[in-house]
């Protein structure tokens, strides 16, 4: 096949030389994190730019390949060729290659790709930070501005915290998970996120912000700063104190810090696909879109199938698991 691109396997050293990329999901930081939790990263150069592929064993006999937030949209018409080239370097037992596509507001790849279950959120809100703080604040919905000021009036203080407070934040996160019916990683996962970000070999800055009122921490968020982009990853709050609007104060503090750090965008990272009041996470949609910004709807996950027979059974099991979790969320 006469490919119109150059794909070649490489090593960590070469990937390190090519960073930073467009997304922190395509960094050695993320590869190291996932390798600690059951994934095996493979490293490639696609036209001289890094491409990280994550491999995971499924049972004793099979594997899956996952490529988060890559390749860029310019490869939309070449995705099948790229997949066939990658196949030569993957374990022979690989069932499919799943792409978590980063393309903004554009459609799916060719019909030869099957729609896969979502891993990272497909829809999000991205705030332009090239404006000054006053303009960003004025662009927000009036209720959001009001709640930011209300949090200040009620004495909510936001501070950047060290990893030592992660246990307390995780306790909040468990409280949030029970309230909002979300699934969490174990505490060790989040600790590893912070530990890796403190290593000088990685170029990712993970921050924990906590909101305090009357001497007690009542909410906290985790954000990622990478390549002049800030991303809101995780949020937690106590059941008490939410009327003080700490979530609004936390986001505004992170946005202001991102501006001060020279970031050009702030990604709220994850909203429901539509403004649908019946959606179980509609409150999250209203909260995040209240900060203004551009609503982005990415294609999400698409699979290039390598083993059609086993993939069919895998898809049935995966769909059943997703249906189960969605049913729980609606309760």
C-alpha cells in the first residue's frame, strides 16, 4: 500500500523529544499512568509527531488497542490506512483499534468504522482565555456571575493545595459519587496522577484546588495544565455547604490561574450531548455552559475491527455494561 503518511514505531526518548502535543492524553505522563493500571503503551511517530497507542489484555486470549484524542482531523480520510499500518505492530490477538477522536464539531470516519462505547467525554465546553478576565466574566451567564459573587460574599476561600489533602478530597469525591451516581477510580489512581505530575520528566501540571468556608473544606477540583491549555478533570463537594456555591468559586479561581499562566483555553471537559432537561446530568450541562465558551461536540469513539466474530460478542457485553450503568444513573 502506498501510504500518504509515514508511520513508524519509536521509543520513549523520541516521544519525549516531540512533546508537547495537542492533548495530555497523548503524553508520556498519561502513558505512564495507564501502564500502572493494566495498559501497555506502544509508541509511534506519525509524520514525525508522536502517537501513543494503549494496549490492554482482555481475558487470557485477546487484546484491545485504544488511541485517545488522536490522530488530528487532517487524517480523517486516512484513518483506515493508518489502522492497517498499525495492525502490523499490534498483538495478533487484538480485536479492534478504538480511536477517541479529537475532531471538533465534525462527523464520523468512513462507514468501515463501528461506533464504540465512549471512554472520554465527546461533548465539552471550551473557554477562550485570550480575552481579559473582565470580558470572560461578562460573557458568562448572569446566574453564573451571580453565584461566583455569592460564594465570595458567603466567605468561600479557594486555595491551591498539596497532595497531602488528596485523601480528604477523595472522601468528598466518594460523597459526590453516592449523591450523583458516578463511578470512581480507587484512591491509588488519583494519587498516582499527582505523583507522576511531580516528576520533572513529564510536562504536565496537575493541581488540586479546595474551597473552604468557616474553616472547613467543602469542595475541591482537580485540573490539568499542559501546553497552554487547562482542563477541569474531577470535581467533588460535600453534601453540606453547597448553598455557598463553592463549585463556582473553584472554577473561577482555576480559570484566573490559567490566564495568569498564559493558557489560551480552559476545557470544562464533559457535558451531556444536548441541552435535554430529562438527561440525568442536565444540571452539569447548565453549570458548565453557564461559564460561556464554545460548545464542542466531538465524534467520540470509533472502532476499526480486526476480529469481526469476537468483536461482536465483545460489543454485546460492553453495551450491556453501559446500559446497566446508565440505568443506575437514572434511579
